[in-house]
């Protein structure tokens, strides 16, 4: 869909904004907003949060399990905001940490709250203030040297310049953007759902292959293990400890501390390498003397490394190209016996059938930590070595196909979001004229 430009333009006098429609008025934000300093007496109102992703929402809606609503003992004295007020996290305004509130509630005393005083449309201002151009504008006038210390103070915000159409035209633009962004958001949701389905299908394919094999016509037998069910009759069901010649957890406590690290020497491998499966990155080393003391934790080609704390259950196989090194305390090293392929076992460990066991057997059932005992008790269905290789080759081919489809969906999402941002920016800076939008219905 293409849109016309306005009949006439004038130079805004603001370098980054360029030309604006001739009918739009120049204003300082202090003419549009007035800071609200009202404080909560009892702190009983709905606690609100503002973020780049959600705008202004009840904090309770974005809490992770186990998080507290607030670290403060009392919410007395928190700032009060009303529907259509602007709530700004002055430390993150440069990163879209602001938005117009749809709710009455309270927010952190460190935030700034502003009421609209010139009759402008709250919905229009929400799009305007969170557009790419204005976010860059806010960053340029935020005080501080590095991003994490930038602050957009109320006085600085009030002094900044904007150009605004009439309130009726603002309402037209906001209604247009509501409609068009909703369409784009729906398309993004479809692609996100597709990614989710592809990942589910990917896991189902892996699980089927490592528990049933590739030939549906082979005779099956009851494995005697609830997790595995029936497996091919010529396969074995064994605990993982019988497939390993050695299982070693990384050095604990004072055995390896950061003051032992050197600028070169022997690598120290951890989650930094295992999570992305990239052993070329990272810059932690130990010297030869320390390596000799910790040689029991050394890695070699084909070792299966398992993330066992925090970011749980990530798996990687040490490649031939990896430098000699040791594992750190956040990893478990599993060295397989001759009859098992390391790469095949890694796929088994990444499968849902293994993760279901992890979730039950891991300490506390929270899947936030795993130890050698838990790992050793995992049940695995084991085909002959040659069949492991065949399954692995088939899985790797299928995984490349799945990955390509996921990458295509991710690219579609990126393009849709770029389109969304560009459309908002064009509309709120007057680069397109949507007043004649035929599907628009404005009271």
C-alpha cells in the first residue's frame, strides 16, 4: 500500500526532522506536557512498569515466576499516573522506555510522569514518542557518557522540539496506525507461531529417531522404561553411566578462581562456548602449571559437554579444532565409550525424552541444576554404532531443513517489524498523508 504526501511542506528548522507538512505547528514538549508530581498516600494503586516491548502495563503481568512485585517494603510515595499520562523511565527513554499509560496506577519514584495539557491525542503521542526518529532524538539529548548511564531529565525533555498536526488529524493518524500495525502484528504472530510449530516438530522428529529408529517396519520390544516405551528389538535400553568411560564435573570452589586466569596458555571452556556450540570464542586461559594441577578436567575431541547450572541442559561436542583446555564449574564433561558416537549421544541428550527425565530427576525438580548422579541415571535407547551414524546423518539433514524454515520465518518477522517502524515514523513525521485513508472511521 502506498500513500500520498501532503500538498505542501516547510522546513522544520530541526536537522533530523527535515521538512514537515505546512499546516503542522511547532511546539516544545513543555507546551504539550506538564510534569505530574502527585504521590500515592497508601501505595495501594496498581503498580505499573514501562518497557520498550510492552509500553506501560501492570507490573504483575510481566513478572517471571518467583519475582517480587517490588523490592520496596512499601509503595507509599510512588508517583501516581492517570489514563493518557506519559510515563517515562528517564534512564531508558533513549531505549524506548516510555509510553502513554492506558491505566490509573503508580510507578517508581525514579520515573517521570507527565499529563497532556494541549489537547493532543494520547494514542498519537504514544506512536510519536516511541518512533525510531524520536528515540534517536531523545538519545542525542540524554545526559551521560555511556548508554547505561544516559538520563533524559524532565527539563531537557521539555525543551525538545516537535511538530504536531491538529488534534483531529492526530486522531486520524492514530486510528490509521492502530489498524495497520494490528495487521502487521497479526502477521508477526503467525510467523512466531510457525517457528514454535517448527521447533515442536523438530523435537518430535529427534525424539522419534532416537527412540524408534528410522525403519518403522523393524520388530519392537518393550524397553521396560517408562520414558522410552517400545524400542527396536535389536536396541538396548541402558542408563547413561554405562555409555560413559568417564563423567567429570568442573572444578569446584577454590580449585579454579578468576585470579588464576592468564592472557594465554590453556583454554577454560564454559557456557560461553557450549550454549552457541562455538569453541573458537572466549578469552579465558590458565597457565601450564595450573593446567597440570587441573589436568583431570581437561577436554579432548569428542567429549560431550553439558551446561549444568543456570542455563540448563545445553549440549556441545568438543570439535577436533578446539584448543586444549579444561572445563569450568558450570559444565559436566562426559567421555563416551567406544560403541557410542559422541554426536549421536548429544542429539539424544537434546531430545525431549531426555529433558523429561532431567526435569523429574534434577534437584528440586526445577531444572536449574544437574549433577553427575542425575546425569548418570538418565535412560538411553542405544542402537548399534553403524545405525547411530545413519540416524545422525538423517537428523542432521532434516535439522538443516528445519533451520532453513525457521531462518526464513525469522527474516519475515524482521522485515515486518522494520515495515511497522517505518510506517509509524512516516506517519508521525508527516512524510505520508493518511487523512484520506478509505477504511478510516474517526468519531
